[in-house]
C-alpha cells in the first residue's frame, strides 16, 4: 500500500466545462466561467467583490499594489507562512516585521502585534493556517485603532469562518482585502489558481484595472468608456477560461468535497489521541471563535529528532508525510533583514510540525493503515528517550 501525501481530486465534470469554454470561442480570461466562479463566491460566501487570479501569490501582489506599498513602509505578518505572503510586499520595497506563532496553534500570536506597530506600519497580513481563523476581532480592533489595513491570506481557508456571538463571517471577507488559493493541494482546485476578495469598495474599481494589466479594458467591454488604455500599473493577473472552467466543476461539487474532508479530519483526530498522548505529540486545536474546513491534518512532535524519526518510520511503510514551512525570519534571504527578535514558537512549528496524507480519495482503509502505523510508532519509540527528548 503506497499512500501519497496529496492526490488531486477530479469531480468528473472538469473536461465537460473546459470543452464548453473552448466551444464558446473565448478561452482567454474574464469570460463566462470566470464570471460564474466569481458570482458563486459572492452568492455563497457574501463577498462584496472578488477577482479570480492565476495564483494566491498574484492575489497577494495585487493587494500590495492596491495598498500602494512602497520603500519605507512596514508590514506585519507571521514568520510561519509560505514565502509568497512576504514576497508580495518585499517586491514593493516593504520591510517585514514578523510575528511569532501562538502556543496552541501555528497562527500568529495576536497579542504580539501591537508592540510592532510604529509610524511606518501600513498593514497587517493575517494567515489563517490550516484554514483555522486567527482572532479577527482582536486584529481588526488593533487595525482600526491604529488606522492600518488588514489583508487576509486565506489560501487554506475556503469555507472556513470566524465566529462571534451572533454571526459567522467567511475568512477572507473580514479584512480590507483577502486572498485564496486553488492550488492542487487545496480543498477546491484548478491546478494553479487564486482569488482576490475586495471588502472595501474604495479598492473595487482600481483592483479591476490592476487585474487587467493596468488598463480600463473591463469597463470598455461593459460600455462604460468608449475606448480603453493604460491608466495605472498592473499585470496579467487573470486566469484563462480553461482554469476557471476547471474550478467551476470543483465549486459545483464543493458541499460533498467538504463533507468528505471533514470526515477524514475527524477520523484522524479521534484515531490518534492515544498514540499522541504516549508520544507527547500535540494534535490540532480549534479555538472557540473558529470553524474547521478540513484542509489538513497536522501533528506537532516533541522535538525535531522525534519528527524526523516519525517521518522516516512512515516512509519505510510507504506513507508519505511532510514537514511544512521553514521560519521566514531565519531564511537565507531575510535573516539579515530581520530585527533580531527571537520567535521560539515559530521555530518550534518549523522544527516539529508534520502533515499527514490528506486528500478527497483517501480511503477509510488507507487512513486506518496510517493510524495503525502511527500507533506502531508510538509503541516502538515511547520508551526511547532518544526520540522523546531533543
């Protein structure tokens, strides 16, 4: 039994919609299926406005342009995230102020944000790791008090919510701007793909111009101007209709995808409790203000040595597990630019977190084999101090 870490899921309708897009005679961007996808997100999740992009990276770069990030500006974000979160703002000349992770979750520690704010701070970038919400109430209160923008990197957070006493809000729709990913490892996919959500209408018109290479081309096709030209900076951020058609097939099947992924998540969570207690391994926690969208299942080992042994043990039994982000503040590119603060929780997750195989077509039998293998690991190594202590 060979179990990969990820396997892209096809609903069976992708080729039908792609064929329809081709036959329509319009396969470049901003056509029938782009509009269908954008309307789906507005209707189902209540986003004020959204634009499909070729990746979440592009959506983040659009956000940086929209905020007029420039040299001298500072942007606050977690160190435990993918490099695109930082790159989008570094490309505009910003200095990054990294925030440590929480003790109970890899997401940014909201209590450490305010101390990093100064006269040069322009934005806070929130990353909803594993689709689990940061405390957006606290973050938005800080941003409003300090007159800062908030960008939500919701790459992993489709169909995941922030809960208050009387409502729940889709992640990516709370900050001024939000970004999503439809990479093949995400819940709904288009191979590569992303989306920018615009939650402050002062950005709406300019976002479309930036999206269309800095032109007012979309307004021209709607008959709002008699000709179009170059009116701002921008780039080719919009995906082709083929990508959008693929994504639309996924969205049509999203309810079933989400149900299945949550079953997989819950089976891991229940089945691994005993083994994790034996090994002093932390399972994921879901704060009371957050929902779970079944994006991934991770464990946090006691030490890097234990994690390496864990990954090797599974690999020897043809189960592919992986570690995740390396701390950006200690990266080869940015470590000399970092302000020198220690971020111990970030480094703990970088050294000790491991992700288990997780995809729609993971069978119950395969998952039970993974769980039993982890129990076997616990029995074999629980008494070995070489693996129990760093």
